[in-house]
C-alpha cells in the first residue's frame, strides 16, 4: 500500500525593498493625494483626512494616526515603522509589497481590505479587524493581538509566526496554505475556517474539546 505524500504548506512570498525616500512636509498630505518616494516622520496626523490617497515607495516613521481617515487608501512598496493609533480608520485599503514594523494599534479597522505581500513584525494590536478582506502572501510574526478577526476572509499563503493571540475568529473564512504553527491562541471561533490551515500537535490538543463539542463527540 502506497502512503500518500504529505502536502507542504506554502510559505508567503514576500517582495519588499526598503524605499529610497526624501523627507517631506506632512502638511502636504490631503485626501486623494498621490505621494511617491517621500518620508514622513515623528508627526501627529490625528484627524487628517487622507481618504483615497496613494502612497508609493513611501516611509512613515513614528507617526500618530489617531482617527486619521485612511479609508480606501493604497500603500504600495512602503515601510511603516512604529505607527501609533488608538483607533485606525483604514477600511477598504490596499497594501502591497509593504512592511509594517512594531505597530501599536488599539482598534485597527481594516475590514474589506486587500493585503498582498505584506509583512507585519512585532508590536501590539488590541483588535485587528480584517473581516471580509483578501490576504495573499501575508506574514504576521512576533506580534501580540488580543482579538484577530478573520471572519469572511479569503486567505492564501498566510502565516502567523510566534504570535500571541487571544481570540481568533475564522467564521466563514476560506483558507489555503494558512500556517498557524508556533503561535498561541486562547480561543478560536468558527472552527470550520480551519479547513486548509496547518496547525501543530499542541494546537490540535488545544482545539480538540471545541472540535468534539462541534461534532457532538462525548469525551469521558
């Protein structure tokens, strides 16, 4: 009898090169503006309306984005370092070939956003709302997230590496090559969304009681 080959979970394919930028005056920022090759640093952008703006090969360093309206904006081949926001208003945004270092976000409202080749490293996020979004080639590592909402997400080649996560919601999520190994979870909602995900033995033991209850299995 031939043993079937074990499938290998495909890792995210990341394509990031640090942008070459010139320092810029943040007062030039406005809704639906297009900025290329600029660096904005150590600035409070709280309350700015940047709806529908495009940032191509830009760098943001130590910016406060509290209540900054970023809805529908695009971040392409850009670097964000230590972005701070008690409330991040970034629904329906597009992030491509971009790295986010050590974010400090309270409620990050990124629902229905598109992430393609995005690396989030370090930091702490109280609530990361990505529901209804499309995630392709995304790596989140060494990050503490109290609530990670991936409900309704279409995810392909997504990895959570060495993360500490309170509640993970996968309700109605569609997963392919999603790697959850090495991360810790206190609770998982929407276990059907685990189909297509890779977990380790420890995580299987953690999920077992919930899986048993869902399938009507009595464990004594």
